[in-house]
């Protein structure tokens, strides 16, 4: 059976830590490999992307393989052909599928019927590759992740869900400040707590950020939610990560954002472009972590 990566909770703590350490080693040694020599990895992207697409394409090439991009305009994905048939056919052509889509159910359907690994490059429910990369970014500065307090400010979205999952495996305290009506999925929160996550749901961003070592945020309206922009701006008033929030955090606190960012909305330009911001390290680390994930998946078959 192929090994899939659809959620951080597909890992155990030992494997999650091994991936962080391996990604750190790959970054320090500028690792190039040949585990994908002569192989093709198909990137199925129903959502547009900059960092996800480029980091995966470069990562596949640095592991010796080739990549092929499929978008909705170039495929039958979920339209006139069942996903099960797509999975079976693509399994005959490629070594793996990297899928960036809306519904987590699509990933699960592809994984059920594929005979090759499926990697979640983003869904509306989870963003596991990004948050595993964020674990690498935090590990570079504070290797004892279990000693940390991480604040999440904003929407209880796929990033918040994956941070909940990461808290279960890496042991850090997670405080989520979300406006009413924008909480994380209760089932995701419960599952993470059942796996040991020390997670607290709050309404006050200052309370979440008090003494925090890392402050994390994301756009208020994600891709596919553009029609909700004005309503979300009203709901999220007071949830901007700005100098005031940063002032109540640990004096050495770092600010994180998965990008793209809307300066002046979820985060101030002063903070995002300031000395406590590590957003571009986060972006770079997508490449190294995804290489580690692919190495783990493709050598475990």
C-alpha cells in the first residue's frame, strides 16, 4: 500500500521530529538526490499557487525527478470523470500525486484509489506541508519546541487546523484567538486535543499573544472566500497583528505568516517587514521540508 500525507496527524511524533531534523540537514547541506531519477510527480492544482508550485517543482528536480502540472483547464478532474478513475489512470503514469484543492474529500478519494502516494499540498481543511515547514522554521531558532507558546490570531482555517495537529505532535502550547463565528472546526480541535494538544481557544488577541514566543496569522479571506471580504473585515477588526500585539509577546518573539499577505489587514506592514518577521525563512523552508516529506514517502514504499 502506498504511503500518503494528507494531514500532520498521519504522522506519529517520532516521524514528525525525524522529518524536521532531516529537512534541517537537507537545508544545511544543500541536499541533492536521485530517489526520483527517471520518475515523474504530477502536481494537480485546482487552486493557483506561487510558493507551493515552485517549491514542489524545484524539490522534485533536486531529488532527481520531473514534475508535470495539471490544472482544471487541462484535466477531467472531478468533472466528467470520477476521481477514482483519475487516480487509477494517473497511478499508471507517475510516481506520486501532489494535490492542491478545495475539499479534503477529494484528496481522500484520490488516496483511496491511487496505487501511488498522494501528498496534500493544501485543502480547505488542512495545510500540512506549510505547517511542517513552519515547525522547521521554529526549530531553527528554538529547537525545544515543547517549551514554546505559539499564538494564532485570526481565522480558524486550514492553517489553524494544521497548527492544532502540530501542537499534538510537537508539544508546544497553542493559543488561538478567533472572532466568534470563525473558530476552528470543533472536530479538528477535539481530535488534536485527544492526541495531546495543549490548545486554548480565546477571543482576545492580546490574551493569546501575552508572553508568546511566536505569533502567527493568515489572510482574513482565503482563496474562494473573496465574496466574504467585507463581512470578514468587520468581523476581524481588532485582530491585526501589529506593534501593539507584538509588544505584549515575549521580547524575542517572532512573527510568522504563510503568505500571500495583505499588509494593513491581518498584519501591519511595520511588523511584517520588521526585524521580528521570519516570513521569508518560512517561504524558503517549504522547499526543504517538502523534499524531506517526499524522501520519506518515496523511500518507504
